[in-house]
């Protein structure tokens, strides 16, 4: 599952605002703001929607086990 830091970096790569991510994820702006501030308050379903929206836009996430959490834009 993505971290708040990965979320912020992914948005920056895509050039998305919080509002754009919220729309793409089908969430309210407050849910995205709360997740990026601290994921401890975010529900699992919220994290899944945020990650899914970012992945659909071409973002790939790497996990902690893969040398540390990371974010990149998928090629092609």
C-alpha cells in the first residue's frame, strides 16, 4: 500500500492537484488531504482508491522490500 509521501510525489510527477486526484479517485478533497497529512487516519478503501487512480494514470509504485518505497512514471 502506498505511503503519503509516495502519493505526493506521484501527484507531482503527473502535475495533478489534490482536487484532480480526488476526482480521479472518486473521493472528496478532504480524504486526499487527510491521507497525505497522515495515513493513520485514512481507511484502507481510501488508500486503495488513491493508489488505483494514480496507477491508472501511469504511476508505478515500488514497495519497501524493493529497496525502499519509490514512485516512477511507467514508460509507454
